[in-house]
């Protein structure tokens, strides 16, 4: 250990080198498995890279540099792919992440508040049960919900049939084609990107998956709010809802904002879930940027286009990261905190 | 926003929820208690609905698809579990192999990411140095690039490492040595088509989260301890190994476990890279049992598989719940 042996006189220089030594392993590894592929990806995004070039890579003699054609093709929907429009997918992707977080956070907070009510019976039972969706891997959740929304044998249509027959006197079994129907049930809800039934099915499944985590975070934060605040507020005559908006919400905010940001980025790239539930269908209406990128690589095998697409995703994610980083200040260091 | 606030307001007022969790106590009025119980039970029902559905299916011996909704098992049959354990898919791979592959992959990636991330997290948490912000952004780059975005170059890169048996009986390790007779040789091992190679590729996406999660925790460890150690004559390395690491063990465990769960369900890279059934993982098998490939799979078998994939993760998660949630929030709640 050269560093340990260095004399006191060199200690200043030693301290200047030390952090880089600590960073060395991570950057060595990342150099090979992250930065090299990243640069490679940028290079082939300007080529017509296809399956036949896989053997020789960049050394392939017939590999052509075609400039920004791949990018133009993606943006102008000139790819020979049915139902693909980059900006519609982008809009849907943002809406998907945003609409999820907008539902999960308030629901999580309200349910946490409900369970925090003093004197509520079976509180521990509820807390234990409500955590279950968090502990099941999303992949399993997606596959199970795929079967629940199965149009012929799925539990959702069966549940709706039972409800309609018992309460509304229905005679016909409910038969909703959750993953097939391409007509949006609420036309014009999101201008430019029609939301099909598959979107609502995914929202239901992801709501089941998403709110409990928010509730767990909110519960932790609720329990750290000093109780004297509420006592003082009630002495001053504040009502329940005044206390909720004046004390609970502001004090939950520092915990909920990072959780919401985390939820947003998670939903934004929720590959496993979306891919296992709808595969992006029907008619690519639930396609996210990541699932389309996967299709380009796995099914269409247009590696050049896929690379350009990956670079675009990177750009989009960078913008999202810079904005959310502003919000959470994740890169703030110890001294500045 | 205002309308949303108003609706929430009215909900709070309507339920008269006491957000403080303080007063009221035993004298929560009965009607309100019953109302809250009703809501809590409704939520409970919605939470339990898919779980009961899949558990009921898994205990069924019927291979036909369910014709009506059943949420409570009418019979407890382990036929489906037995079939899944005996022969999980049409591929020549046993359940034990699938389990082992999944386990080794998640374990390896979790450990590797942790080992590499911990020193980096320490550097970011404790030192001020030139380029700090830039380097930190660089570490977070893979978060911006989903695994599939780097898959092609990683495929090509890992594909170059191959072990071949030459015609003359010698072994060539590409890209370092090639067969002397210039022949292509017989492929013995391809890093790309192996769990080890996929593990390397997966580590790329596991690192940033590990660094972020550990740094957040290290930030909360008081510096006074390290300063005291320095006064006692400990150098930076001793401080790191003997003071910081022991204090960070709970968070190391949580970070490892979150990496483990995240990659327990890894699908993209395994599906793109692995071609031999003996390397398949549980997540890949589950995909084979659902969606377009699933027409021939009885749902009771699918349900049993889903329960099996979920169970190990669920059990450990529940056991470590407190630490995980605490860990996630210390990692994020700042400023």
C-alpha cells in the first residue's frame, strides 16, 4: 500500500490522490462495461449496422456510415414499422410515468394517514397485509395481472360478470378485450396519444403495485412528526383538515418528493412490467421507449437504428435526470447538506 | 391542483381523520371506527384479490383454465407444484438448475456491485476533489441508459471472449490466442452465452443504484468518529475499513438485497444473450409461461411457478422490511 507508507510531508498530496484511488475500481469496471459500450453505441448509431455485421463489428467491410439518417428516420416515423410515431411514444411514456405517480403518492399518503389513526382496530394486520404488493417482484405481478385481464378466462371479466349479475341484473357475461381493443374508451383524453383499454389495465395493475411503497414511506415520515405540533394546533383551535394541510402535508413533503421522483423514474423505464403485460400492444399504443428499443434489438434486429434510439433515450433521460436532480439534490455532498 | 386539494380536503374532513395519531385514542367514536374499518377492509380486499387468485389457482388440480372466479381454494392440491418442480418447461432444464442460475446471477451481481460501489460511495460522500460533480454524473449514466440500450455493444464485446478447442487438440482462448492451424476450432465456451458474461453485463446497470444508496447512508454517519480516529493516528484507509465499513454494514446488507431482488427478475439481458436452456433463469421461464407462448401451459402450473418465483424474495423482504425502508429513505431524504 503505497499510500499508507507516504510520509507526513506528502500527506497533502496523498489526500489529493486518495479519493481517486477509492474511485478507481468503479471507474475501471465502468470503463469497460458502460463507457466503452456507450461510445460504441454512439458510433454505430450513424451506420446501417445489421445482423450481418455482428461477426466483425466495426471492422465489417460493407458497414456504411449513413450520417444522421437513423435519427431522421426515427423522428419522422420513416421506419418501416407499423404504428410507430416517436413523439406519440414519448408523450405516452411521460404520461404513463406521471399519471402513475399522481395516483400512487396521494393514495399512499391517505392510506398511511388512515392507518396512523390512533385506536384503529387491527392496525398491525392491515399494515402487514398492505405491504404485500411491495414484496412481490413486479415481473410476477405483471404476469399474474396479464392472466387476470385475460379476455376469456381472466378474473377481472369474471369479477365484473359477478358484479353485473348480482347488482345490475345483467344476464350476459362481461367480455372486455382488455389487451386487444384499439378504440380508446375515453377519446381525446390525452391529445395525440390515444389511451387504449390496455393502458387502463396496466394502470390498475401498477396502482396495485405502486401505492403501498408510497404508503410505507409516508408512514415512516408520519411517525417522525412530533406530536406536540398537533397538540399545539388543537389548543389553538385548528380543525382536523387544517392540521392535515398545515402540519402533516408540509412535513411529509421532504420524504414524499424524493419518493415521487424515484417512482417517476421507475415507472418511466418500467420495462419488465409493460413488456410482460402488453408487450407494447395493441398497435403499439402502450409502447414505452424502452420496450420499443427492445423490439428494435430483439425482433427487428436493426442495430444501427436501435443504437440511435438508445442515444435518444439517453438524451430524454438526461433531461429527466437533470430536472429531478434539481428537485432532490441527490448529488449534494456531506458538507453542503 | 386546487380541485385536487379540495377533493382531498373533503375526504379528510369527511372521514375526520386524525392525522396526528395522538388524541382520540380509546375514545375513537364507534361509528367512525366502523367507517374506517370498512375502508380498511375494502383496501385489504383489493390488495388480497390477485394474491388469493393466484394462490387458489396454484392449489388447484384442474389443468383447464378457470371458468368462474375463485378466490379461496376449494382443494389443496400440490399437483401443479410437483409438475413445475419436476419439469418446469419443455426445455431440457431442471427446476434446481433454474433456481441455481437465478440465485447465482442475482447473488453475483449484488455482491460485485456492492464491492465496487462501496469505495466509490465513500469517496463521493467524504472527499472534496476536482471533478467531483462530473465524476458523479458519470457514475449515474447507466441509470439514464436502460440495459437494452447498451446490449448490442456488450453482446459484441463479450462475444469476443471464447474458448475453442482446435483441431490439433490445443485450446485457444480468444481474443488472446487463436488456433495455430488457422482453423476456427470447436466452441467450448462463449462468455456472451454464459451466466458469468450476463452477470458482468448486468453489473453495469446495478452499480449506480448501489453507489447512490450507499452514499446516502454514508452521508448520515457523523464525521466526528472519523475525526477522532484520525487524531488517534489512523490513516484514511484504516478509518475506512475499521470505522466506516462496520458502521455501514446494515446498509451494505440492504443495498445487496435490493440489488439481489432487482436482478432476481432480470429478463432483458438474459433473454438477449443466453441461448442454452441449461442457463435459463426463473424469470425467463415465467415469461415462457405467459403471453404468446403460453397457450399450452395450464394456469395452475403457471400460478405455482409465479408463487415459487415470488416467495423467496417476499420472505426476505418481509424479514428485512424495516431496514430496507429505512435504507431507502436515508438514501433519498435530504435537503
